[in-house]
C-alpha cells in the first residue's frame, strides 16, 4: 500500500469515527484529505469503492444509512463508523505486557502524530460535520514525552544518521558539543536517554535527553549508523546512566508572600533583598535536583535558584524557552 493511500485511509477512519451523522460520498470527497486529487467524479468513485473494500477487509465496521431531518430521510446513502462496533472491549494484560503498551504509547505524544489527528478534527468541524464531543479522543496518549530532543533523535535512529547537540554536564556545570551515532532512545526510571557511539570519546555512551540544550542536528548520510547486535540498550543505561538517589540541598530565594508551594517544603534561612524586591532565602531538600527545574520555573520571577549551579541553569533554560 502506498503512503498516500495509507494516509487517506487513516483520514477516512478519523472522519467517520468523529461524526454521529451519515456522511455522503460527496461530503467525504470534500472533507477527507486525499480525495481532492481525484481528477473527476468517476475516478473518485473508483477510489472510494476501493477504500471501502479495504476498510471492510481490515475488519473496520463501515455502516451505511441515511440521516433524518424535518423533511424525512436524506435522499442518498451516507457512511459512518459506529464506535460501539469499532472499539475494543476490556483487555486484561499482565504487568509486563501493560508496561510494554505504556512505553509504546509514548510515541503518540509527539507533535507529528497528535497534530495530524487534531488537525483532522478541526477540518471536520470547520466543514460543518457534527463531531461527537462526548467521546474520548481518537489519539489519547497516556504517558507524556516532553523532551524536545525526542523527535529528532528518534528520526535519526530510524534514518541511521549521526547527530550533534549541546550537552549540559551536571558536574562541573558546563556545555559541550557532542557528536554521536545513535542506536536507540529508551526510558529508564522516568527519564529518556539516547544510547550510541560517542565519536568524541570513541566509545559507547548514553545521554539524558533533559540535559540536551538547543536543537539536535542530523548529520551525514542516511544508513551510515548501524546498531550493534550484541548490545541491550536498556541494560546499558541501567548500568551506566543511573542517577544517584541521595538527597541534595538547594538554596532558593523566594519573594515575600509568594510561592507558597515552595515555602511549604522549605526551611527559611533569613531575609534577603534581590533586585529591590524583599524576600527570603530558603533551603530545600531535593532527591533529584534537576527534576525540580520545571517545578521551580513554574513560579517565574517569584523564585530564584541560588545554588547548586546545575539547578540554577536548568531553571534559567526553561524560563528562556517559555519566553520564546
């Protein structure tokens, strides 16, 4: 099956699942991306008939009927997919099977996939189709992947290309350019890592995605990077990329009367004025200092990290991204 036809079938399924109405062939031709390429009505009819046959062979229950209105039934047949017939029933999974499904679902939380699905729904509403708003989303990610580096690194792995990026080391706190041949992207204990051959060190290495700063650039020819057969990426990260779990201390300035969420967890060390604003210097105990960066950045100018340096820079980078 060609890519264009596969995309058209997906668009057709999204369309027919998202409406409670029966859509006529002419309405589908006007709404669903891919059918506009048909040069005439006869060509569209042949294309649409092939697609209906394909969907039925795939086991998708295509329902035919006519809508009712004030003046009776429509004069032409329409099509839709009833969710009660399409959706799966309850599925019992073993713990390891559920973990595998959860990991796979992370791939759906990328702008490329969710954007296409939401774009299709917007087109349906703009065309006047009665979209069932009470039904759950067609693409519903259960585990979020917020790392900007995830998509380009996954693309590099799939294309077999090397990548370059700026990487922030935790100690000492500094940025360095890295060039690696990526073998895969894996999740370990709630964090994402890319594993591959580090050309600068001429050795296998793993890098945490949250420490990649700026854009990831793909370099070289496609297919130049090959993953070794004798390496288990998850085991490699578990043995070389695991983070220490010891509690560390951070010193933070909090504006007077602000950031109650921080104050509840903090020990006040004393009053301090910064930039003409009165506040308090407090101490926080953090098991993983970097993981608190997004939380602290959410308080904006009311919170300023004083130390450690790696946490201060992490918060600063997130504030810069939010200001773009």
